[in-house]
C-alpha cells in the first residue's frame, strides 16, 4: 500500500483541464467517454443501421483535450483527417448503475467539442476488427470549448448543433435528434463503469462529417452553449 504522499520516479504529468465559462476556474478531466453513431443520419452515412444498434462507447485519453482557439498541427499517419461536432457533458457527481431518472443530477455542465478523427486509420481498424484507439485517441484530438455549468444553462434538450469549415457549413442538425439522449447515455455508461467527477462524455455527431485540410479553420457551436474555433496548421 502506498502512502498518501507518494514519491514518483518521474515527474507527475500535469492535470488536463477545460475552461469554465465566465470564470478563471477550470474543470479537471479524468477521462473522455465517447458515444459512437448517436445520430441516425450519421449512422447511415457511416454504413450502419441506427434502428438496430444499441449505444456503444470508446475512450479518448484525458490529455487529448485542447482549448478553444488553438492552432493544431495536421496529425501524422493520416491522409483523411475528419471533424465531428459534438455536445459534451461534464460529470460532477460520482455514480454507478445510475437510474435514468437520476442521471441529470450527476451533470456539472455542458460544452461544445470536436471529435477529431484519423478516419482512414479508424476505418482500417474497423474492417480488421481492431480497436479504434489510433484513429480516435491521438494527441490533441479533443478540442473542447468552455463548460457552461448547469445552474447557468440548465439541461439542453434541443437546439442547433453545427460546424463550418472556412465559413462553409458542413454539419447542421439539432441535439433533439440524438438517438440516445443524455439521460440514457449516462445511465447506460454507468452500468459498465463508475462515473466520477472529471469525466467528460462526448455524445456523438450528426451527419455531414468530412475532411479538414492544412490551413483551414473549423468553427462550430451548440445553441445556448457558445461556439468553438480551431485552426489546422
């Protein structure tokens, strides 16, 4: 058993975090849970039937988080680098096997995020029955705008979600179209692993995903939660 004050053999890595809107405070990130194919039209554009699939999850490391306004290098080992705009849920209360009717009590706030994806690596892994980690969990793959606490914005159930590349609209939908809404996502995820403060849930992306090239700027937003903007160098 370790003492409460450990001596580490290498320097401890910094805590990854996301800004909190309207404050100088930051939300420490424990891990990032992502929901796959949670809008019907996007599931179809990815060659899947949304009416037959239960929700499934994958993870991004906490240190993939990037602040709004960042300039990111085009990632290595890909020739098909994609954007996916998403509603992000920040968990503020611990819970395991949470009943649906209690799930929103565990939410600290909401934000806008982009799930950056090395699509060629993801699809290659999918075809070979391998994990998606190299396509989804690479460095700087989770830009997230400041979190808006629930006591400021409530629990958004509907509202526009959109993304543009150099001002050209690519994704344009409504979070009301989530196949599995936030209540269900939290409840289902909590059956497999205990959710804890600091967890982020990226709830899935609508149709219209596509490539972004060097020199292009991504802007996007969710109604009531502001916007996010990043540039690819």
